[in-house]
């Protein structure tokens, strides 16, 4: 069971996070859930595994105080790292419904500064998914503690570096309706399907910065422009962002792409989220995608990052909702663990080298 700490609720009128607010808004506030420490080695420091899927507190729990690990896919991470030779502290970041993603990144950066300063912190491994991937990419320039750069390994997954049309309710509805008209002759059936689409759209979108900020420029209707920051996406590869990225311990970009085996795998494992994403891939996108973000958008970072610690990984037969799949989640955790093992080996090698040279000089 995770214990939730609420850091604040965004006040759209004052443009600031507030710690005192109407309790009924807790489910839409910025919160961090912390799970029981996994201690496998006495006397060792902790590797922080910090995860954000871009969801809100209300997506996982109603009481806004505790969260069951099975409701957020955290149970997969707990089971995996419980069997590794390291001490791990897992945290889940849940976003504010109304705050600009840039402001949420600032708030998160201050928390990482705090964690990095703790002597028991060995590394901070941030796994940002979708909108949270872009938020974390932008967040780095707000670190004030040099240790935050030295200790942080960043993993972006399914990142919409050019934005995604899925974040624009009007555009995605228009695109799906046009696609259905090409495939279905019955207007009655199309109308029925569009009612379902609109219902899902309304229930999923925050209709605020949380989602709009990853929409492509020009895709948000005038009535919502005050809740949209187009510069967040257009400036994602700014010099400040890339310079901050180059100071990290490491950076890995994990991509997902629907292929010929994805739908078959989703059906075989009864992964209905994956099936729905395969359907969106067919109806919405005219180029390879994961059902939410185009593959080319996810890979765009490769043209901008010149860092010897940068890696790019493509998950086989994958889709945007990788955390709904045990296989895909294990693949992502495997990438993280492999990176940590390599860093541990380098650290041990340097310690041995130091001892050898120290002895030879005596």
C-alpha cells in the first residue's frame, strides 16, 4: 500500500500551487505515493525508482491518502525489484489536473533536489510516460542541487516530442469520424460509435493544461487557449533543456510501436487497452504509431541529443499502454536494471582501481 503526500493544488486564477485548498479537489492535485522500502542488502544506499504515467490521484484511488499498488501497475515494479540485488524505494508521481506541465516539472524538480541531498540516496531513476516523459525532459533545467544531475537516470517512454493529436479533443474526434465514414456506410452506426468516442474522450481528457500542453500547435480550439501553452512542445529541444540533459548520470529513451504482432498479442493476453490502441492506430494515424504517439515523434530526440550516456530502445510488438502488459513492463524494468547494474560495475571497478593505485603509492 502506498501512502500519498499531496504537494499542492494549482490555483488557475493566481497561477500558483497552494497547499491549502478545498479537500474535494484532492483527487486532482499533485501528489506523490511512497511504497514500503525494498531492502535486500544491509548497509547499502537506496536506488529510487520514481514513476509517473501522467495520471491523476483520482485515476487510482478515491480517498486521496492511500493507493493500492495493484491499481497503478506498481505491483509489477515491486515484484521485479524485490528480486534484484539492491535496495529500492518506489515512488509514484500523480499530476495536477489543471497546472501547466512546465510548473509541475518545477515542483517535481524541487522534490528530486531534496531526495538527491539525502545520504542514503544512491540514484534516482525517473521513468516518465507520455506527457510525464515530456514533463520530465523539460524539468531538468530546474534542478538547483548539483547532486540531482549526478544521481539521476532519466527514462522517457512513449514521449510525444512533437505533441500528439490525441491531446486535442476536437481534432481527434474529427479524425476518427472521418476515418469511420471511409469504412462504414451506415450513418446510424457511425453516430452510435461517435457517441462512445465522445464519452471516452470526455472521461479521459482533463480539458486543461495537463493534456492540452502536449497537443500540437494549432490544434486547440480558441475556447481553451487560456489553458494551453504551445511553447511547451515547440521549445522542448531548447538549448537550456539539452544542456541540462547532458549533465545527467544517464538518459534512455524507450519507444513503442504497433507492429503485425501487437494486436495478436493483446488479444491472446486479453489486453483490451492494447486492443483499443491498435484500433486508434488504424483509425487515426497515417504513419507508424503506438496508438497514441507516432514513432517518428518518439524518436525525434535522437537528432538533438549528443550525449555518450544516451540510449534509444524500441520495445518489440508494443503499444502506448505498456504498463498494462506484464511482458512490456518487464522489458522496461529490464532496461532500467541493466543500466543500474552497469553503473554498479563501473563504481566497483573505480573503487578497486583506487585501492590498487593507493597501495602502489604507499
